[in-house]
C-alpha cells in the first residue's frame, strides 16, 4: 500500500512574516490594520499572505482583544431532521441580514451535553443563544447574554420563547378523527419529558375527554423517539386483537415510521401526523402544519432586538397550526 501523505498544514503567520521580510509583530499589525505600519510594508505583508493562502482567524483576534464576536449559537436536535434544519434556515437568513453568523450544535436530547455546549458557545463570546432545549434540565443563563428558546419553553428560567401551538394542533387532529367516527385512536408520541410533546398529548387527550371517548386510552404509546421504533410500535398496535382504526403521530419522524409500517397492508387506518414535510402532499398525508422556518426567523429577530438593547420583559410568541386534509385521515 502507498504511504499516506502527511496532512497539509495551513500557512502560519510566521511564514507570512518570513516571506515578507518583516518581524512577526509587524506582520500581525499589518494584517490587522493597526497603525505604525507603512503602506508599502502593509502591501508587502498582504501580498505574502495571499501568495501563501494565509487567512486571519477573526474569532481568535476578537477573543484576544476582549470583544464579542459576530457569532450567534443555536443548540438544537439533529439537523438531519427536516424540522431542525428548517428552524436553522430561518435563523441563519435573519442573522445574515444583520451581519451575524450562525453556529449550530446538536444537543442529542441530552441535558448534560446541552449544558456543556452552552459553556462552549459562551466561551466563544457568542452574541446570543438560541436553544431548543432537551427537556432534561435547566439551561441556566448566568452569562448575561440574550437567550431565546425555540419550540420548547425554558424550565426554571424566564426568557423569550417562540413556540408552536402544540396543544391546539393536536386537539384539531383529534377532532378531525373523531368527526369521522373513529374511537380506537392510537397516539404515538415522542419523549414526554419535552414540553412540546407533553402539550400535544394534553391537547389530544382534552379532545377525547370532551367527546367522552375513553376507547383510545389503551393505544397511547410514548417515548417513541425515532422512525424505526415508531414503525415497530405501529406494527404492534395493528397486531392487537382490536387494532386502532386511526393513528396520530406527534412529529415527522414518527409519521415516517408509521408510513413504513403501513406500507403494503390491506387494512389502512386513518393517519394524521404533526409536522408537514417534503412529499407529504404526494403521499396524500393529512398533517398538522406550521411555519417552521418562521419559528427560527422569529427567534432570531427577538435575539437581535435583545442584542440591540431591548430590555423589556420576556416575551412568548406562539406560531399557529393548520390542519391540512389530504386523504390519509379520511379512512
């Protein structure tokens, strides 16, 4: 086997200084636009930097001088999930218009990791934090920087929040299925320790109580956290002696898992999923829809206002939901 080539190291400031024939300190001053460097020297240093492909580390420079950076941190779940990537897209576009850059990290729904990520971002002097909390603990904001919570309200902390009308959306899904005569309705939910999922369960069960329907209760399944598990859970539900005639899944991953479990089955229960997603219309899937990108955009705008000096009381904005009937909830 051929020997592995050594990794190519980026050029250093010392190399730039050597090529330009100046001291390390002079090269640093020239590239940072500091005074007491002649125009000819600055031009020679910059030319050397261009030839070597050297680029300044802007963040390191800001940290050395004690300034805040142009970074804003977003702590979210897995960006492979279209929900989180749409939120991040909304945040990034809003920040970009204000000359701010987004740094996104994944908390893996782990409270301890989330706390470590907060500390890591604060060490990098982010201007604000946007957090989709794991629900496993308190995200403390003892750093006196703006903090906005997205999708899930903070626990043990009063702060700006942008939420979805989770309870209202789930209530609409339940009413839609009840209106079509269903009683044995399965609810397949994600982690109940997260406020958003608990609100969806509460909204659904409230509709069932209002209708005097208790037949759904044996079909409640919670802490189903991925598509594969959702598929297994739905298969088990449909194998019961009296299977549910309808399903409500509380996020897009669980809906995808349910669709896989239903593929090829002669008996197709009604299905309503929370969250719209690409190709859901092609699949004829009835969903509870909301503007996920606006969720991120609104959170970014609130953070920008705090960065700009707004010091009013914490605000909560609720993004509305809409039921989009496409056929799967009509059976």
